[in-house]
């Protein structure tokens, strides 16, 4: 891809991100809370969930709140982890709902250094924009794309599930070689399955 094409794609991503975040910011608190509960309620018992490690996140700004989902997963016996931003990118540390969090970089919060580092089997990711083909735009830093690429070098690629509101959907997300696609997207209205073979068994309905 030429430098000019890269610049055009970057500008398009910036515009899509700006517009989607404007729409997301306009959602009221009651709607957000109901959306979070609705998504958590669609997680069922799945054979691949038992004993698995699920990477979640501590929400910032107007991000989809994974709190109810975390509680649901913990009740199903799933081990949880939250990311912290380290010198080499994201590191996932073991976490239990209710445990205290500390500043973890990029305005987020995560477990302290005493928490054990773990390898997630499934990741529930925040995002600014998505499409139905699994395209995702984050916040321009590439933290999750780099983290997934790093995990893939040492073992199976984690299942990637985006958490979002419907207003963040666009027709098509411009894709670059380093962009890792989502296997599914959970919104307040529906579950969008992109890669059925990777989602089966995870209790995502």
C-alpha cells in the first residue's frame, strides 16, 4: 500500500471513529445500563467456558460497560483478567469482580503488580467502530492488535469478541494488514457471529 493510500485510510478511520464516538457519547445512562444487562443475559453455559480465562476491560469514557458480563462469566466459573499497559504493550492480570484496581495506562484501571499475569483464551474488546464482517476500529494506538499478535506467537489465537452499541456500526471498516478481525460482536440488540467455528462452545448466543 502506498503512503498516499495509507494516509487516506487513516483519515477515513479517524472520521468513522469521530462520528461513531459522537453517537456513542449521546446515549443516556439508563440505556447503557440496560444494554450491559442484556448482553450479560445472553451468555450461556458453554463447554469451552469452564476453566477458561476471559480478558475484559475497565471501561473509560462512554465505552460499553462489561461489568454485568464479568459477573455472569465469574458465576459460570470463568477466570477473569484485565489488561494493563506495560512497556511492551498490553499484559493481562488475573482479577475477580470487586477487587481494587489501580491506574493501568491510557486512562484505564487494572489489577496491581501483585496480580498474576495470565493468558486469555477469549477476549472481550472495547471499540469505537465495527462492521458485520468483524472489522474493528479502536482508538488508534493498536494495543489490542499488537496484544493478539503477540499471543498468537506463543499459542492459540484468543477468540475476539467486540462489545458495542448498535450506533457504532458502519457499513465497512477499512482494513489494514495488522488489523485483527473480530469473531463476534455483542450489542444491546443482537449477537453478530462472524466466525462460527471459533465461537461455537463459548456460550455466546
